[in-house]
C-alpha cells in the first residue's frame, strides 16, 4: 500500500517538473519573445497610423468645407457645421474599424472567417441592439430633414441649450450654465428649434400716469427709428404697438423688435438701457411709488367736534 502511494507521488512530481520545464522553456525561448515583440510593434504602429490618418482626414474635410463656404453659392453655415461633425465621426469609425482588422491580422487571427460570419453575427446583434439601430436611423433623418444643426438653440424634452454635436448615435446640447446634455437619437421625440426663424424681442415700457401719451409715443418712435443703424442684430426697425396696460400709477407701452435668431434677449436689454437714457434726456417720467395723505380738519364731523347730535346733548346738560 505504501509502495503504491510512493509511486503516485513520484508520478505527480515528474508531471510537475515537466510542466515547470515547459513553462521555463517557453519563457526563455528567444524566438517567442522576438515574435511577441514584432507583433506588439505592429499593433502600436497600426494604431499610430490610424490616429495619423484620422487627423489628416479631419483636416482635409475641414479645408473642403472652408472652401465650400467661401464659394459664390450660398450654403447654410449651420448645416455645413453639422455635416462636418458627422463626416469626422464617420471617418474616425471607418479608420479605427480598419485598424482593428489589421490588428487582428497581425495577431494571426483569420479575418476572412470573421467577415464571413459577420452576416449571421450581424443578424443576432440586430435583434439584441435594436435601440442602437434606432438611434442611428433617427440620427440620419435628423440630419437629412435638417430638423436642427450644430449651433442651433433647441429644447429637447425638459432640456435647453445649443447643439454641440450630432453624431450617428447621440446628440449633445450645451446648457446656459455649461452643462452637457447627451441624448440618444432614438429618444428624441419632440424638438423645439429656436434658431430656424428670426426672433421677436418684446419690451414693455412704463411711464407715469400723468405723462402726455401722444408726445411720449412720438418721442419713443423717433428713438426706435435710430436703432437699426446702431445694432446689426436688428432685422428691421422696432415697432411701438401702443398702450398695453393701464395700472394705478403707470401706463405700460409695448415695443416689439424682430431680431436675428436667438438675439432677442440681448436686443431687449439694449433697448431697455438706451430707452431709459433717452427718456431721462427728454423729460419722460417713469412711474415710482406714490403715497397720498389726507389730514382731517379740526372741528369736522369725523373728529366729533361740531357734531349736531353731540352739540345738542351738551346744550341740554
């Protein structure tokens, strides 16, 4: 019995020694390390070339779009920026995919077999990646229909901001505070685009209730006629609509101004500032809180003195 146990241990030791020797020979094999080094250098070189090609293609694409924008034909700048971002993404995807195939070939993996099985694999992935396919298709129609472009100010759901990038799968918005909102294209159901048409700035101006309204309207009209020469954001001369509201101590007049897309906030602030200066120069008073005090005279009925009933009572006493 002891002989059998000793024999089994001896065989185990022999197996361990053989395994150790095999690992040792493998690690000390110069040819293996040279082959591994060559493969590593190939992979690094392929990825380096891929990065260089991506940068070169992006520069070429930008130069082409710069030439297109300078041509006599009128191209929409916002649409050109969108197509520029999209083409840059497509170039990056294609180049890095080709680099991946080259790396697999360098690792002695049969790429042709992988490509042959890509059809069946693609069908299986298609069922499992329906959202990805939906995102890509939706992104294509967003660009094709020009629903919004890079640089547009839009609202998607509860988020607002300027469009930073429209990719094949996602859209990025930059909010007013600098935050970045990322939406998968397939989830974009409703979009409000504020940049397609000119904007309207609405300014309400309050003047004192005692103001001569016809004179004030005439002076404000003169002021508005001088604005288009000063500010290029204005599309045409602002319009004074007239009296908008009557309050206890003020008369509210409304001004509207058509501006370039998304310039209405800045134009409204400019009009308020310049109009305040203009009104001060021409003596148009702005409303301010007023308090009217009534003082009762001594001997009035309310004070008690001179009250006929009370006087009669005093006479009887």
